[in-house]
C-alpha cells in the first residue's frame, strides 16, 4: 500500500513539473515548417564532448557545422595528480599530432575550431602549499609560464588557419577566486575583507582585475609571436549576472574586459530547462556586455538541460522569437552528445531524444539552424585592424 502511495505521489510530482519544464503553451506541431531567415546570419554549431559526437551531429543534421567548440586544457587530470603526488611542478599539455590532425580536419571541411585553453581551477582542489606547482592566475601574470604560452602561440601560428581561442573557460569563476593579497582569496567563502585594495587599481575589484591582466598578458605573448590567425573570445559561466548566481557589483563585465584591442568575441554559457530560464539568464548578460562593447556575442556552451522532454517548442521560442531581437548574438555551439546520454550527463542533449522519440527537434534544426543565412556562410571573426 505504501509503495502505491509513493508511486502515485511521484506521478503527481512529474505531472506538476511537466508544464514548467516543457512550457506547453505552444503546442508541438509534428509537421510544422519554419522561416529560417529570422536568424539573421548566425553561426550555430556543435559543442564537442568527444570526437565521435561530431560525426553523429553531422549525420543527424546532414550538415557541416560552421563552428565547433571544445576544451584543450593546460594540464591533463593524470598529470595534475602525478605532479601533486610527487610534489613537483605539473607537466604542461602541448598540442599533440592527433590534435593538429583534428584541427586541420575541421578547417578542411569549413569548420572554425574554437577551444577553451584553461589553466586549472587551482583554488578548488589544490592545497595552498602546493598551489605554485600548478599554473595559476598570479603566476601567469608574473610571466612564469611565458615560454609555454609562446610555444602554444607558435603552434597555432603554424596551423595558419583561423582558430578561436579563450584563455579561461567561464572567466568569472576565476575572478571570484582571485582576491586577496596573494590572488587566491575565494570571495564566496568570506575570506576576503578588502575587495579592491590588495592588487592594482585601488578602485578596481582585485579578482576581476587579475583575470583581465592575465588575458592581456597571454594575448600580448601571442601577439609578440605573430599568431594573427587567433581570434580571441571570453565568456562567463551560466550563473554570471543572474539573480540566483553571481550578481555582485564587481561581477559586471567591465571589470574583466581587457578592451576591444584584445578581444574579438564575448559571451556566456547557457544551461537551462525552460524558455523563461533562458531569457532570465541571457538578457542581463547581453545587456551588461552591451554597456562595455559592441563585439559579437557567442554562447560556447549551449545546453538544453531537459533531455526527457521535447525541446522543439523551446528551440522555436529561443531561436525564432527571442534571439532575433538580440542583434549582437552571432554564434552558439550546442552540446549534442549520444555519449553524454549514455553516461547520464544531464546537460548533453541528444538531438531527437535519447530514444529518437523527438523527431521534431531534428526537423527544427534542419529547417532553421542549418538553413539560416549564416550557417554555411563565412562569418566575420575579427574586425580589421585589431
């Protein structure tokens, strides 16, 4: 009897949550056709978790994405563990032959590679007495890793094709944890008494200022090496500038931004379960960035977090109703991954559903995303003269 009551209660909860997640005020029409022209030259591609996912994306959409986003970090997990265990500086990761082949494959098929080349988030999981064994923001600013940075610049210069690059994935997470005199103070833990007076400009928040200076330092090294084919972008995390996440006065992008002479694209991660959540999280960031720069807006990590529901309605609301009202929005990459579904990664959507039960999603993607005027058109990556 108790089991039946629990089951009924569970079904009731699902019934109550379903309207919130699926927002069925717009009925899904199985054979609906869409007007792709509303998207005004937007490049929407693939956020890659694993290389086979890209082949799956191309097969499902019957297209070649204009842009693919992925991660190539400074330090591999196994090298971080080995270095800390041995109490020695961790081994830094270089682009290997396999990655160079992959980059060329993308370029040859007309896809722009875009990757996050991030230092480890040392303040999360490294003890204070070991932190200088691992690349970190203060040491980057001081020039400790200039040789490594220059090596990467030369590698990408030799690639000799356009490539988008960011130095820090979700930069605001690093800013929150770069306060204090040494640059390792974590704001949310309450261990920062002075937000502005322990580094650089006494009127500028120290954490964001360090992130800004680190970007400047890295890009200066690349410029010195003549890596002019690199297009620089920076993007905040999903909680950046949201009511439920990070919205302190010092989180405004003006405190992080190095300037138009350094950055070509700006943006933000977007993970959401409803159209309303998307608007609430995107709007404030878009507006705040608009107060700082008119550079184009990029969503590198676009994640539909409700895999068990048909997202066709949300796709229509986002891409045809809302984003066309945001003219600086110019690119996004969606986390599509059958592998993510297999391993239960909530934010890695499989277009069409886990069991291919939502063909409307694929129909929308083919009619709108693939056929919008910007999908297969070479888009402006860098303003002339930067």
